[in-house]
């Protein structure tokens, strides 16, 4: 089995006193009594403050942690949550400074996959292989927060997924049904196009959008076992299978809006929200923004249909962060209780209801029909978003190389074969 040599840019140089002073408020001992330390003989009524840091600083997240506090205290009344969010664009630097100066929070929100692995490998995190409740997650989900040593360092937070969203009113108008095969999907797109409806909202101005959409359809062309083969050294990114996945994305070009090369995600969601397009290959996280543009829109969702009838459809999924314990935390016992709660159905239901995102915890639901549908698709047909889960290393990362090259392909500057060759060349710099 091949080993991945991470060339991560997550751990940044830390040199200035200004940076140190900016993060001094994250000391894990602030607000905690001495009796709260692991191994202490605290009285049953003693309060233990557990600090949590994250890049999710929006108001809705602040409200979520109030709910978390209330639910957690039903089983652990002694724990007080001190939520310490940092602006997303400043989080990596802030966290690295805090870790290097022993002022990081008790519980740390890890970026997924390579970024989290780099922090674990640097020795900043407490292994949690024996944590109660980890068995509810799949091995693939757990990989999002494992070190190079194979140990578990984080509890998966929530899932992101990419599927095909569609306008239910447009489908009803032209008597269209959710396709069961790729050929049916193409015929459906042809029907929309013949009725002067743009079949797919799409734009190639932003590279991340291209890897997102490619990641959704790719498993139907390179095969559901391709990622495992790649990791074992049995397949390469310039192989016919991977090239076919890029060709498949290119083949959808006749169904894109005019001048798609200059369209951003903001334009894509506007085109779909205003009924100019019947479908969009998109992440679940865009739904709220689409609904904000058009509260009356009726959205449905289906998995990417298989090329061969009878095969399984697919939805690309990835773990959007995990929660880990700071190795130098003074409150490890209490922090473990918080992480154990994060493995329960109660917590999974909170994630689903608050973030409108699929939870990696099975068997949870909400009263939102679309959210439940997307959660079910992710649970039944999830395939790893390969560019995020396994190609996000290197400098520049192989993921960013793919994105830049796909933009070039849609400008007719590169062929699918050239894209694949360049992406493999990038992977060769770090995947050994």
C-alpha cells in the first residue's frame, strides 16, 4: 500500500509577538476551576468550563451552541461550554498560533482530511480511539480526522453532499421524472433545451465549482472502486477511467447557459433560483441561498444516475470538519464527554435541524422534506468527493491543479487527456 507524504501548508510559521497577543484569549484554563482537571476529585456540583474553537462564527452557530449546552447538560450538568469562534479566513493562522503557544481551546474544530492530519501529526491532539460512540460512523467518515499513524483524533461533525437539484415546477410543466440512468438524464436535458429552458445552471469562472461538479458525476464513469485503487497504487489519474470522468463533464457543455465561462456561483444560483434553468449539480449548502433569492421555489433532489441500468446512483459526500481534543487540555475528561455527546442521535438531529446539513450519524431526521431527502441520498449512495478527501495535498494542491485545468478545458485550451496528465503530474509530487 502506498503512503501519502503530506506537503501541507496548514502549519504556518509563527514568529511575531503581535500574532501571539491576538490569540492570547484562548487559554484553556480560563474560567475552569482547578478541580476540573483530569484525575481531580471534584465535587459533583463543581462546574467545568470546556472551551471550543471553530471557524463557524455566524450568528446561527452561536445559537446552536446554546442548544448544545442545554442538551448536553441533561447528561453532563457540570459542563459549561465556552464557544470561541474565529473568522473563517483567519482560523488557520489563529489556531496554529494558539497551538504553538499552548493557549488553544480544549476542543478544536479540525479542517477535514489533509489539514487535520497535519495537526495530528504535529503532536497537538489527543488520540480518541477508545471514545464511546465512534462505532456509529463509517470507516470512510472516520478517515477525515485520522493521523498518519492511523489513530483517530476527531469526531466527524457533519456531511456535505453534492447531488442534482431540480425545479419541481419546471419538471411538472414538461412532465419530467427523476432519471434512473445517465441516458435518461441526457434525454431529460434535451427535452428542457428543446423547450428553451437551460437544462443545467453552470459556470466555470470559479475553479472550486468545477471540482465540485466533476466530483459529483465522476464515480459513475471511473467506477465506485477507483479511489481505493488509486490509494493502493493500482490506478492513476491519467488512466482511461479517470479521463472518461472528465470527458463526461465536458459532454454536458451543450446544456450550459450562454457565456458560462464568465459565470460564478452567485450567477449559477441566481439562474436556478429564477427558473431560467431546470437543474443544477450543486452542494446542499447552496440551497438556503437559492431559497433566499426565491422563497417560492420548489426544489427536488436526485442522485447522479448510473451509466448502466441496474447499477447504483451516487452522491459525492465528504466530512465537513471534525472535533478533536487538545493534547494539552486541562479538561480532557469533560472534553471527552462533549465528544461522546457528539456521537449521539440527539446531536445528529441538532445538526440536521440547525445546519440543514446531512449528519454522519444514521437514523436522524427533521421536519424539512428536502433536507431529509438529501440526507437519505447521502446515506444510501454516498461516494467520497475524491478531490477533497484524497487530492488536497501538494503545493499547489492537486485539487487546485484540477480546478485550474478544468477551467482551461472549458476555454478549449486543454483536452480531457491533458487535464488528466497534468493532474497526475501534480499528484506525483506528493503521493508516493
